[in-house]
C-alpha cells in the first residue's frame, strides 16, 4: 500500500510538577513510527511522564469519557525517543468532513524546561 512519511515538531515550556497539555500538529490519522522528546537547550530532560492522546476532550461526547479511552502512547524519561513504533491513531475530535489534525501531548516534568517534541508518521493512502 502506498504511503507518505510525514514529520513535524512542536516547542513548548512545561513547569515543574505541573501537567502541561500541548496540541501537536500532525495528520488526522496515521501510523506513529517514532517520537522524540528532548530539552530545547540540549541538556538533559530530567524526569518526566508523558502521554499522547487522540482527543482534547473539551466537548461532548468525548468530555464524558475517561482520558484512557483516547490514549495513544505513554512514555517517560527512560524512553524519551524511539523509531521502532507501529501505533495507529485517528483524531477523535473531528468528523470525516472536518478532520482535526492534532494529537495532544500531556507532559509532567520534574523541573521547568523548554522541550521539543518531534514525531514521524506514516500516512497510508486509501484505495
């Protein structure tokens, strides 16, 4: 099946001990092939937890469902990057005629840092 590889990144600041949610621009559906969460200044990321979601859950019916319903991937400082994934996703906020081109990264760091989150996505074409 033909496909296109897409990659992108977002830079953001997360405060110590506080959950920060960032909208990550990306295709509305695809196969997540890899990710990287690094400190923008090039230093160590420190301890953190991170979860990638397919909905921002701000509107019904998604707002009434548990966050784990929309979990695409969770990781922490022990795996701040990988290129060995095959995780399918579909943004759950959009519709077939109005797709939303985001996933949502929720990060809780142990220290205030500016991060860069990068993703690589395979976007198979429909036949």
